[in-house]
C-alpha cells in the first residue's frame, strides 16, 4: 500500500513537470525584459551615441575654426614676403627686369658722376650685373626701350680707384671677357687705359660692355 502511494506521487510529479516545463518555471521567477524596457535601453544608447557624435562634431568644427584662423594669420604674414620675392611692381619709374628693378633714363645724357647722382636721387644707383643672366635681362630691357645702336648706357662699374681693377660700385669685382665685354680694334675690352675708366653698354657693339671716358654723356641705367 505504501509502495502504491509512492508510485502515485512520482507519477503526479512527472505529470506536473510535463505540464509546466523547466522553461516555464524559469520564466515564472525571472520574467523576460518587457519589450518596452528593451526599447528604452536601446533608445538611451542611441541617444548617448548621438550626443557623443554631436560633441565630436562640435569639437571638430571648433578645431577647424582654430586651424582656419592659424592659416589666415600665416597667410597674412607670408603674403608680403612672397610678393616682394615674386615680382611685385617696382617702386616709382623702375621696371621689374629678371630678379631686379631697372630704370633706363632714355632722355638723359650725362657724365658718369652725374648719372650716378641721377640714380641716387631716384632711390637707387647705377646698375650692376650679378651674372650673365642679369646682363642678358638688362640688354633685353634696353632694346625694348631705345633703338640700338644709338644707345650708350652707363653702368655702375669703373676702374677709377686702381687702374685696370674693374669693380662694381658695390665693391665686387666686375666679370671679365665674354659675354660681358666687347672687342675694339681687335683688342678685348676694357682696353682704354687711364683715359677710359667708366663702363657703358655700347649700342654700337650690341650693348656689350666697353670702357670709355667718364666724361662722356650717356644714359643712366638705374637699379633699385
Ligand atoms: Ca682704365
């Protein structure tokens, strides 16, 4: 009789388990998150991400503005320097020629000393050539202004201090030979000795450099 009662209880328990699965028991004690709660959490996370993105965007915008301001300051500082190096207009009557500013006083014919004073009054001095390119640039500039061969143009070069030592007025040695100096009577210039101590671009010789008397009346080629 006891055995029968025990078996009956086991059978009852088995039936109960079959009717209420383990999952059912779990759900009874730990109910699933309500769909509305899940939605709220997702919304919260999305909102947080949105706020963070917004903050990042604001920071990015602020950085871009600062960078823009820095670049503007740099640009403002560099512009005058770049302009002065890259062919800004020359002052007064001067013309940009290669890397320098020149002015040929085509209607003025004066001695070398007066030519120098003329250029100094224009804020410059008689022209000197840094190299063969500068020489070629100056010749091209002069040919555009006056007719060759009538042009006789003073340069800032002489051998006034020591005969035969040709110097630019800057104190630098003048270049010698081709393509700067010409030839006269089969003798390479300069060849005038003590009687010829100032340098011109001689129109009769394709604007090559010749030494002539400093008392000649020639056109100042000024440089600034
Ligand atoms: Ca001389």
